[in-house]
């Protein structure tokens, strides 16, 4: 394990789920203060602008991506992000983890098909989940 | 011994009915068999014109026919002889096959006639014909040259021809136009093999109806050795109904597959939308335990409040899902009521305590009386109105919502229009889908699903037209409600 801290963004439309993630992650020494975004669309614009772009610049960031969101769902957001990174370039490397209450095989299959997605974290986030995020981050 | 005496001797020992006729048509000699066949006492026919044995309808022309034979007398053997009818003494008609031989009797040419009673054979032929005609399958007998020798009744029904329009023609008249040229080649190769087999080698097979229509068929070919040489009996089974039945089954399977897709879509959505609040509540309560252990009562109270709110929202969602499930059945008795009054009450409930709401307009015919399931219509209007309020366009100074109602012979047409934000074209196909939330203003993503389910259960339909920046109009068309309530 390195001591380098990890920038982390939580994309989730449910306020309580962001709150739970914030509390769990803030107790862990590895993580920067959590950046919160409420929708996929806002994430797509926020990711390429300050303060998010500044915080992730030159570092590998973790994105916890909710699946079930209005307008763009988590998968659609990641697809749009992939297109944008392919076109304009973007942050050097990001570790996207699906963040959902659904243990649905269909969702796991879709997640596995997206090259940017490195893992699957099932809600509610607890300390074991946080440890899993760190493991997946270090392995990625 | 005269010639006649010699013949008399031969006649008496012959079991076959025989007679001799002189050129003038007079019966000169009969044997016992012939007398018996025609019901005359022995010898009673001698001296009579042969026409007494001929049916009335040909009696007049018979002397000419007889005369023609006598001018060019030829042997006409049995079997190749013609099937004729004879008349007995009592006027009964009997089917006969006759053989004719010119014979020299004391210097004159007479005719010797051999008669065979073919009534039994005729009856057997008739029984066979009736049996073949009773068959539901078309049966066609074809000779080595592809000429139709015989058809049964089912053949005529299937192809739309009379028997005499088919017999004597080549079988290619029943073959589809595009196969007509190659069919004789197949036919010739089959005749060469003389082995029974189904036709078409497993592919789809069609025949041609008189009208040109293609009939889907199955055909079995059976070579039969007949007195006329090898013939082929083709048994043709009409598959029109079976094909229609297959199509029906395919359609039903497709409908079931569609329902199954809908169900798995529901299961998928439920796995998100019903499980998500539970995960949230579990996460919040887990943190509460920590907060309480840490003596942080204020944080714990906030988390409990958030958990309660999540649970309440989830309970409302479950209730909404149940009402969609219930909307699929239990029709209510229709009522005739003033729709404006109901709409105003719904509007007042929805906008209570909120200041800046769109103006509610009406465009009703007559007194605005409609006949429908009042409570169901209330649910529909409430959901449409709730959406219109949430998706009002704040940029427009004059915001309005308009309910239009028209009743006519076909039923009731309600339109609910607004000048709100409008729905993007890409999102329009999904607005009726369960759990589909358009954006943050959406609630549980169930309202329009419920509306659509109700409308469809009442036998109606709902349409949507919308332009971003202009507004949205939902049109609900309902047939006149039936008075019967299950």
C-alpha cells in the first residue's frame, strides 16, 4: 500500500447514499475529501472543469457511479465519458466503480463490458466496501 | 348342316350370353344365357328387331349405327368394347359390355354379339368412386405422360375445377407458374423410378388454384401398376389451415415473449427501485448505531429522520406499483359527471400551499358532462396535472394548463395540454415506461405508467405530442364505457 491519497467522486442522485459514502470514506486515511455530483450529466461537465479537474489532474481518481439515475443512467454516463475521453483526451486514468444496490446479473454483465469500469460496489457502503474500493484501486 | 345350325350348337354350350343378328337387324339366334339376361322365355327374341334390346333414347338412331357397322364390319373384342346399356323385357336397364364379330352365315354377313353383364363391376366402380370422393385429401391419378386420368371430389374442391376440366389435361395445370417448365423433368424422373416418396424433398410446396392463387400443400406420390401400365396416384393435402394455425401460434408466442420482456424489465426495475431505498435505510441506520455509540445524538436523529423519509417514499412507491397492478382489472361503474368540477378539485389539492402555479383553462363542449369511470378519470387527470405543474416553464410569464373534453358517437376525447418545458423527442418513447424518470423533476417514474394502464384497461389509448420550449399535450381517447361491470 502506498500512502498517496486518492481523489474520489461520488455520482449519485440519492442524497442519503452520498452522505453514507462521504461518512464511510472520510474515516479512511487514503481518501481525499469526497467530491459529490448529483447526476450523470452534471458529472460529465464537472469532470472537465475546476474544482474536479484540478483535484484529479495528474492523479488517478476513483469514481463511484450510481446506476439508476434520471436522464443519463450510470452506464450511459460512462459511455458518454468514454466517447469524450476518446475524442478530447482527459484525466490520465480513472478507476470507475459501479455503485448500486442492484446485484442484478444484467448490471454486472454491462459493467464488465465497459473497459473503464474496474469493479462493482454494492450499497450500502460499509467499511468492508471501502476496503474493497482501496483494493480495486491498488489493483487497477 | 347349315352354318346357322353350327352356331346353334356352339351357342347352346356357351355360358356367355350370345346372339346373332342379320344385316337387316333381325335377331336370328339367341342362347339361354342371353334370353335369361334380358328376361325373355327361351327363343322368344328370335325374329324380333334387335332394337327391342336397345334403350329408347338410342333406338331411333340404332339402325343407322348398325348399318354402318355392317358396311365396314370389324371385330370388336371384349374389354375394348364399349360400355352400353341394354333393356330387359320388363324395361329394366342393365350395364353391358358388348363384343361384336362379323360372321358368315350361308353367304351373308351377320353380326355375332357377345354380352357381358357388368352391373356388378359398375357397382364396384361406383363404390370405389364414392370412397375416393369421401377422402378429405385430393387424389389425382396421372399416367406416364403426365395426363390426368382420374380425380376425386376433394381435388375439384381444392383446385376449383370440375372433374371433366381436369381429366385429360396434363398435371402441369395444377403446378405454380414458376415451376411449370421444370415439373415435367421431375415427373419423368419419378416415373422412371416407380418408388413411392413425398414430393418436394422437405421444402415448401405449392399448387396452383384455378384462380392462380398458390395453395400450400404436402404431396405423396405412389406408383400403381394398372391395366393401363404404371400410373401415379398423387395424394395432395391442403396445408392452408395448418399454416394459418402455425402463424397463430407464432403470434401468440411472440405476444408471450413480449409480456415476458415486460416482466423481466419490471423485475430489473424493481431490483433497483425497490431495493435501493432498503440499502439506503440500512446504511443510514448502521451509521446511527455508530453515532449513538459515539454519543452523537444530533447526527443520529438526522439520520433517523432521513431513513424515515426514505421509507415513506418507498412505501408510496410500493403503493403506486400496486395501483398499477390493480389498474389491470376491476373496472368501476361509469358515471356521468361535470369534468370541470372534478378537475378543479384535483387542481386545488395539487396546488394547495404553492403560490406560483400555471393557470387552469377549460375547453369543454356543452355543459362538459362526461360519462366515464369517474374515480379512474380522476387518477388520470391528477397524474397529468401533477406533471404539468412540475414541468411548467419558469421562463414563460404566462403559464397555462388546458383541459379539453369532447364527447361524440365514438366516445370521449380528453386532451391535457400545457405550455411547459416540453419533453425531448429522444425521451418521448420512454415516458410511459415504469420507473423511468425523465429528470430531477420526475417523481417515482410510475405516474404515466399508471395513466397508460388505466386508459388501456378501459379500452382507450393515450397519445403524446410535445416540443421542447413549446409545451406538451396528452390526448386520451376512451370508447363509450360498457354498462357491464365484471
